């Protein structure tokens, strides 16, 4: 299936098996929350409405069941149902990438195959967490998953949560696999990232909003953003300005987004909590977070709303 986009030259979206595009899932991707009903059940209708809104406001791809999507507390059947609902809503207009990573290689393969059946366009696979596998075992884990389906795969490098870095040398070896096409980069190592960019055709998407412009400027593919749940148009504007050659405007937009980025991602609360709090305050599909997470307090919500209003006003 070839993904259709508003501007294929801009987004770089292509066939799932191809490894020739610098942007296999587009540029501007949202790490989408998983909407729940008030009693904590999966809300497929809310997910479809949110997905429609995100794509209408500039998202070229949606990443489901990642950290922001509360993957540790959603069931396998909920993950598959979420993919089906979002594909039904926006499939063909945006890439739908399913988070399938777990600590168990066998379980991850099962989730990957179910996501493929549900219609996903790609997979996001985080490093196995807690068990801290050595690099040789980590490489084997990713290869087995990439071999288990026909979908392109993005590696998720976030050692702050998994306790295991995907080292640059391991990235270089994995880049040779035809279905390992991208990286969601939360390693906070711009030097290591540039080493891999210089020697491979892996598409690097930052998962850290403060690095949207810095990584893009050195050849990154774009971003996979939690903050984009609330301000998809404003974050995409950073990339659009840079692509138009207006680097000063791109820098201004990046700096202007920092107060909201800081409140959502660096305030001591998980991004899932702040994203759902802000979306709820804006009347958008969201619902509660699942335990052990807890909702944000009133003071946090007020601060988020104030920063949001300042960002969207200019």
C-alpha cells in the first residue's frame, strides 16, 4: 500500500518496504494519547475524533501506544482496537505507526503481527526495559522483530526510561536491515546521532521537543511529539519555516514553543499526564490516565492553559 499525503515530496511518505525515503513516516508526527471513557475504558470514537483533528491541523503521522499512549497499562486487544479505529479514521491521509515494544521479544513479535493485521503502516519498538540486555542481545531482539512482519520499523532509543542505550555502533549495524528505517531519538546525544546520520540512511525523529529544530537542521527527519497533541500546527510551523528557507522564523517558532514544552515535558509530571490534562481543559477527547499515573492538579492545568493560550495567540 502506498501512503498518500498532501505533499509526497514534502512528507517523504512511501511504501512500507522501501528504505529510500529520508522521511518514511512524514515529518510531523504526534505521539498520540490513548483516549479513555470516564470509567477508564478505551474510547475508539474519541481516538478517531482526536486523530481527525490532529491530521487536519498538520500531523503527517500518528504514533499509537507509545509511552504517551499509556502502553504499559493497555491490553493487547486494546492496542489492536486502537490501531483499527485510527486507521479507519485517517488511514491513507497519515502514517499510522503502532508502538509494540515490550521487555519480551516473543510478546513484541506477537504485538507487531497483530498491528500489521490491524492495518498499521509501521512499528515503533522501544528497547527492552528493566532487563538491560547487552548490545549483542539488543541487536538480536530488534532483528527478530524486524524479520517477523512486513512493516517498516522505527527503533525507540530512550535510555532514561529503559536503562539501555542503543549505542551508535549498534545503530550502524541495524541500519543494514531493509525494514529498520527510522529512530525515535530520546538519547540526548546529538553527537552520537550525527555520527549515525552521517553513515546511514536511517530517518531520525526527535522525541524531545526542544531538539525539533536542532536535529532537523542537521538532517533529521522531523519529530514524534507528545506536545503535538495540543499544538500540532504550531510545532509543524517550525519545520515549515525551515523548509521555506526562513531559518530565523524557524528559530523564533522553536523558542516561542519552549514555555509550553517545558511545562508539558519537564515539570516533573509525565507527558501523558500533562497532555491529557490540557486536552481535557480544551474540551478535546482525552479521559483519565490509568493508575499508577494520577491526574494533574488545578494549578498545573491553569499553567498549561496559560502557556497554550500564549503560544496559539501569536
